[in-house]
């Protein structure tokens, strides 16, 4: 029942009680001396009960509203989830790939980028060194929004671990992403240091 319906019921109840009280008041003098107190107490008790019921119904309706809003948000999230999970594999020439070297092997990023461009036809942005001070032990492939399947494909080509394909981090291991859609951060799992 909505709040307006509850309000109408409350008004009808109060009017009914008022009519009963007035009827009781006009009966006889003996009744007037004893009944009005009783009926006033009953009226007050009934009004308190009505107010309590109304408060309970109001709180339950606000809880229902909150649950409905949460359900709507959940359903919208569920409706949006399939859209993001049904990503498209773009033509390689449309995917901008930047490769960052996280190893001590000179040219590791360039060699990886050459493989991606020559073998699969990706749009190689550039090869750079990462900004970290330590050697990266595993290779990571990061993707921008909508490029997760492309990142998986890049991972297959360079033979990186599937657990290391992740969304683009807020803090990048490089200075400039150069509008790349996929960032490959080459680690020593692909290019172990041969010593030297």
C-alpha cells in the first residue's frame, strides 16, 4: 500500500473514532461522566497504534524502496556486465601497442614489438624502458577499455602467462602511454639475463 493510501486510512480511522466519541458523548449524563475518559483513552491508544503502524509501514516502505533501488542498480550492473564481457577482437592494425622493457636485457622491448608488428601486424607505437628500478620477473599485458581480447591475443603471440593480462593500471610503469590500447611490460620470464 502506498503512503497516500495509508494517509487516507488514517484520516478515515480518526473521523470514525471522532464520530464514535461524539455519539458516546451525547448519550446520557452517566455515560458522559464515565465513558468520555475511557473513550478518550481508547482513542489515544488507537491513534498511537495507528501512528506506530504508519511508522512501521513507512520504514518498511523505505526499506522496500532502498531494496528496489539496489535491485535496479544490480540489474543495471548485470545488464552492463555482458556488454563489457562481449568485447570485440579488433583488427591488429587498429590496435596501438606500446612495449616497455622491465628487464636488464637491452633491446627486449624492441624485439617484442618487432615480433608483434611483423608476425601479427599490430600498430607498434614504440618500445621504451620502464621507470622501475628493479627487474620485472614476469611479463604483464595491460589493456585499455574494450581491448581485453586484443591483449589476450598479444599474450598468446609473445607467450606470456594468462594470469598477467590485466586492465590498464592507474599508475603506469612508463612516463607516457602515447594513446596505446595495449601495454606490454616485458619481464625476465621472456628475456632472462644471460649475464655478461
